[in-house]
C-alpha cells in the first residue's frame, strides 16, 4: 500500500462493489445455529461462511477484538483476517479494539494490530492525547480510526461537554482533521444515531472518511446518516452493521440471511448517496 493506502483501498472496494457497507464480525457463539455451536473452531467457521456470503456486497470487514479475546479465540481472529486477505484481498479489514494508552504501550498496540493481526486499520481512543495516537499514525499505509462522536447513548456524558464554545467531539474532529492527518490516513468514528452531529462534523472536516456505527440494532436511520455524512461524490462513509447482518437468521440459513441483509443495506444506502 502507498501513503494513505487504506483510504484508497476502501474507496476502490466501495466503487467495485457499489457499497459503503462495513460488515462487523462480532461473533456470539450462543447465537450461532445449534449445529455450529459445538463445532471445532466454530467462530472461524461462522465467520468464513458470513464472509463468503457477503463479500460481493461489502467494502470492508470489522472484527471486534473483545468478542474473540473473551473466549481465548485470538487464533480464530487471526485466521479470519488471513482468510479475508487471501480470498478477498480487495476488501480491507478494520481491527476494532479502541486502544488508548501512553506512547510506549501504544507502540506495542500498533504492532499488535498491524503486525500480529495484519489489520489494514485499527480503532483508537484519543482521550489521553496525541502521544497515544502518534505511534499508529507512523504506519502511514494503514488506517487510524479515531473515536469522535460515538453511537452509544452515554456518548453525551463527555463528548457534549463544551470548551471555549465548542463541544468536545467537535474539538476532536477539528484537531484530527487539521493536525493529526498529515499522512491522510485518519478516519473518524461518528455514530448514525446522531445525524445532526454527523452533519456538523462533516462540515468541519471536509472529505474525511467516517466509520459509522449505529444502524440496525442501535436504531440509527440509514437515510438520515447518509444524507448528513456523505461527501459530494457520494463517498466518505463506511456504514457498519454487525448484529443486523450476522444474526439476520438464527437457523441453518444464517449465511444466506446475512447475504440478503447485506444486499438490502447496500441498496438502501445507495438510494440516498
């Protein structure tokens, strides 16, 4: 990958598949079909079938680290990422780990994401300041996705606090866009559940790409999110769905249902691009 390679790759995937859908790979074994729950390497097998069913309609994948680490299934996370890279090399992988720690530790976390797991991008928390994000930014060919206006209800507790007439999420957005994005590899997490703030952050940051959680199970409105957050060329958004795709069916047809849910979300997004 070249400089700002993650953005280029994800845009190429979006154009190829006419899709802004990011498929979240958040396995919950208790929600797998009964025949799969006790299978050897059940998580990888579940993910493999989901990936094969949805790759035609996605622009990237986003495994959530805790869903693997909690079950001591990091090996299946690694194999999932390798499978995507080997079978669908055009589709980038975001490791959703939301790391945030001091520089030396952050350097190790960056190594974990980009070397151990081979992720194309990683989510990070900017709460402790620039020195905790800088080690990731040194990987100019990888995406660094920074929490800004998150989709959860409790986001307002801190992100809405005002300093010098601006809310904290707006300060984060402007700081990232103007000072941290020298290599063009920064993205922002902005939730679909807050379309007004999504529009505000778009106006403040130009054509930066946003990872947008919150549609589906969290209740975010697709039309409102796309209209508020798209760039003039109809890009700039990676709209994530996890549970709405993975568990569209709890039966043996889960992969087929996931395919249908991904296609439906892709087409719904495209109606408003």
